[in-house]
C-alpha cells in the first residue's frame, strides 16, 4: 500500500509549503540585507514578552501564522549581533551563505555521531584544513562542538587522561594518589575554571596567574607556581594559554608557554575562542607564533569567521589520546568493516555527544565560497577598525583609552570633571547607548575601572559605525554628566 501516511508531518500540499518557504527565506534575507535600517537592539515590550507565557498548543496552527508571529515578536528583539553597530560581546555577525547552508543541513537532518556517510567526511576535511592552518600533523583529530566552552572542557578531559591514565575513566579521581593542578591567566575566560569543575578536578586546582602590563600571563610567575606545586607534591598537568582574551583581546606569549610546557612535560592547551583564527590574516598570524606547538586548540568558527551559530571546534594533536578519552564499547555502537556501521572511528569516539548536528556544512560553505584569503582580509579589517577607534579616542579630550589595543577589542571611558562617580557614569552611558539602538558596546573592568568595551567582530562594521559609537558616547556622556536642575 502506498500513499501519504495519515499521521505524517509532511504537508498535504508541497506546493503551498514551498511557497511559504520561499517567503520565509526572502524575509530572513531581507532582514540581513537591510539590517542597517534597524536598531542594533531594542527593549522587549511587556506585551510581547507576555505572548510567550502561553500554554502548550494542542491543535495545529497554520505555518504562515506562526511565521507572522516570528516576524512580529521574535525577529525585532534579537540580541543584534548581525548588526554592524553590535560591539558588546565577541559575537560573529553570521553570513548569508551560512544561512543557506544551514537550511540544507536542516533538510538533510544528518546525525554526525557516527556511521559511514559523507557529512562526516566534510567534518574530517575541515579538520585537515585547520590542522594545516595551525601546523598540526595530518593525524590530528578534531571535533565540532557547541562552542569553545565545550572545547576547553574536552581538552581538560584529554589532558586528565594523559596525566592519570585512561583507568581514571573507570575508577575516577578518588582512586589516584596524584592531585592535579592547572594554570591559566587572570585574563582567561571563566569557562576554563568551569571545565576544571565539570572534570571533577575542582576550581581550587586551577592556579590563576597574574598578568603583565600587556595583559598577558606572567610567565615568570607561572614557572614559580609550577615549582611551588611540585614541591607540595602536586601534579601540574595543564596550561591554558589565551589567544584573544575576553576583556581586552590580549594574546599570551604562546612560544614562552610552549617552552615551559615542554620543559615541565605539561599539556599545553590554547583557548583561541576568537583569536586563533587570526592565523588566516598574515598581519595577525605572526603574533600567534607558538600556537603550532600546542597539544590542543579550542576556537569558534562562529566568531571571527562569521559562521552562523553554533560552530565551536576542538583540535587535538594526539588523536590516539583524544580517542582513548571518549571511545565507548557499547554494543549498539558496534563498528563493522562494511555497510552503514563502517567508517570507524566515529565522531562520538572523540567527544561526549552521540547525537550531533551537521555544523560542518555551514563552515564548509563559508570557507569555500569566500575563500581563506578574503576571510583573512576581513579579520584584519576588524583590527584596523579597532586602531581607528583608538585613534578617535586619543584625539578626544573627553575620552580615555584604558588598555592596549592588541586585536579588535577597545576598552575606554568617558571623562567628566562634573561626575561624582566615573564608573557609574560610564555604566549608564553603555545602557543608554544600547537603548538608543545606535550602538551596543558592553562594560568590563580594567584595573578596577568600569570601561566601555567595544568588540569589533562583525564583518559589516565600517568606520561610519565607529564614528556613530564615538559621537553617541560623547553626546550621551555630556548629557548625563550635566548637573541636575533642582
């Protein structure tokens, strides 16, 4: 018997679905094309937020009506990272090619946990591409994950198994006489500490090494900390360098960290969430010297490379150590030499997820359609805009630069002799900027002072957007710093 099953989710009229699908695609491409005409961000009205308190829908609703709800109540109130004026956090702006590739991946609906099919070969090809980019061997292993937080966690687990042996997977940390300790910079992302927590080692076992004047990990203090811990009978097992710190975009001295890790026989990991892909830009790559000596690198394609969220990645030099940390001998995951169960090792042998989406496809499309050279030029341009912003700040008596501009993050503040509290004034300026819809920076602390933090990541950002940020900051600062009339 053939025909349409009565309970299928496929449409009764594919022509109608196709027409509605074209409208949806046109709407999202129109949104991207005309993004400059919209505010960067806007407050969600109470009546809109209330619409999302509704009960679970039991009856069907026309697709066109649900799409209309999206257009009216979701699309206008996103975080705004596709907008060229978004500079609050290190969020990529996405790209239209990636949007189309994501549609193809969703339609294919492949599970990249394992088995023998071409989507996994796409992921393996990207692993080879980035291995070459970072000077890793062809045998290096790689895995797409949600983001660098998960990638850093995987690196900690691999380093833990290397330090204690794979028996730790069965017997746990309590069976080991060794007490592991790790090291990272005071400027490192908090997810490094979180990874230590989730790995069962504990955040107290993470040594936070102070930074030098360039916001880089102080390598002399690192060596002292390692020596001290060894004298205490502890086992140093993991050094996490940073390539593009979250606050100011600093790059640790990766070559010195690699030397120390090699001398001390410690796993050398690099959190390169956004900075690592600076290797595509010749003007930045020289500053990442030493990255090719890492044991593992974590980074996000969805940041500087502008791949739509999410597309994090972990690259590990020793694929055998990586596989030994995660491979599972479950009977239902049995591997064969032929057929659909061939293709071993599977991606699930290199990470905790058995069910995995086809993140590789939008990355593959982005790399192929734009090309590595053009993507590198785009990355360089964001750093050039950061230097332009620095120049504008230096030229204004009302603004003060608070940290060196290493890559594409600029930290500064508005100055006012009338303000009783500069920190509060600058925090208020940032909120006012965000609510204006003109620009959306964030705040951070630099040497104990509140800074206006502009992270220039979006490929759509131009000097016009930098001028808008500067002019709006000064205008709002002037207004907020005026004495209140009684």
